[in-house]
C-alpha cells in the first residue's frame, strides 16, 4: 500500500499504523529500498476483517 502521501518516515509510518490505525502491517522497506513509504497488507483473511482494517485506517487518516 502506497503511504508516501502521508509524509512520514519509515518509523513514524509504522508507529502511525500500530498506534493510530491499530493495524499490524509489514514495513515496505523489509522488501528492499524501493519499499520505503509502503506498507504490505495481507488480505488472507475474512472480508469482515478487511472491512474493519479499512475503516480503522480511514478513521486514523481523517484524524491526522
């Protein structure tokens, strides 16, 4: 997921996802230097879980 428009460095982005959006995602840079500013989302879960995650993320961004 491209998160570069949030303007956060890698650690701040990870902290935002964990504390504000309450989502545990993989840091993009884990997959190489070109992954900075991205977060990896695993969609191997029920649709209701994806919907909840999207809602949390939207709320966290709106409050930012």
